[in-house]
C-alpha cells in the first residue's frame, strides 16, 4: 500500500530524494516519472532501476511528448537550441534550459495520481540552485501551490520538497550517508555516452563532488576533477 507519490527523474536530486523517503522517512511512495519531449531520456531507465532497488512498485512513466510544442524554445527540448555552458547562464534568472511551466504541469499530474491512490503527500526534488535558478523550484512557488491544493474539499494535497533549501552539496552529503550509488544517476542535459562537464547541471554536480571531496563516478568528456 503506497502512502505518498514521488516524482523521480533519475537525476541526482530526485534519486537522493527517493532514497531519503524510503530509507530515512520509512515511506512507500508511488513513483512517477515523465517523458516530455526532451532531447534524451537516459535517466528514465535509471529512475525505474532505483525504484526497483528500493522495493517500490514499478514507476508510472508518463509519455507527454505530445506537449513538446508547448516547450518548443527550451534548450532541453528544441533540437536547434544549443544547451548552454554554465558560464553563459551565470546571473540569468530564467536561462534557456528553463522548460515553460514544466514543474506546474508535472505536479498537477502527480496530484491527480495521488488522489487516485488516496494519498495526500507529493514529493519532488526541488533544490536551491547555487549557479542558476528557476522560479518553480522556490519556497515561494511551493507555498503558493500548496495554498491552491488546500482548496480540495475531500483530500487536500500537500506538495513537499525536503531539499528546497539545500545546495547540491547538501544533497550529495545526505546521499552519501544513505549509500546512494551515483553511478546509477544521470544529470547532464546532453544525451551523449559521457556527461559533457560544461552544462549548468554538470557544473553543479561536479562542484558538489569537489566540495565533498569525492570523485563523481560518471564518465565526463571534460571537467571530471
């Protein structure tokens, strides 16, 4: 019997979140992951493997590729828009890697899934971005969205983001304690055999491993130091 819903992409943050929920919070979440027309979906198989490893039911994988036209100008979706290097987005409040309204859409679908299961708590891996940021991962977004879901007359939904004030380094430190195998996660925005080492999410990840004093187990084209 599930007691919550967790959005898991297969990336570093959401995989750590799943381990945290199962191992530390002793929860039994229903896992949901999304394919939304992104340039690659390498991490989806990793999300499925992590759920199996932790004894969760197989994730519900929702194919939302039909929504790709809504996200047409995002560098994560548009094949003609290059994924930027991290230096290109420093100080940008809404970088080209932003996917319009993605988290709102994902959380709305997760809320429907939670209601179907009769559970009220939804977890997602929003974290405090040190290098760049998105409006839909902020405490303000979380608070406002929960105000909307409190209007539900029979099952008020609660969106929870335990890492919303964590840095990537904080998340990694927790994951190390939880014995997360980060070789079985994928963060890079590129879909190559090795991570690029230059995109914003690679830069954050590499910085976190450097600050913790560990080597990232993923192969990198550059920057794995």
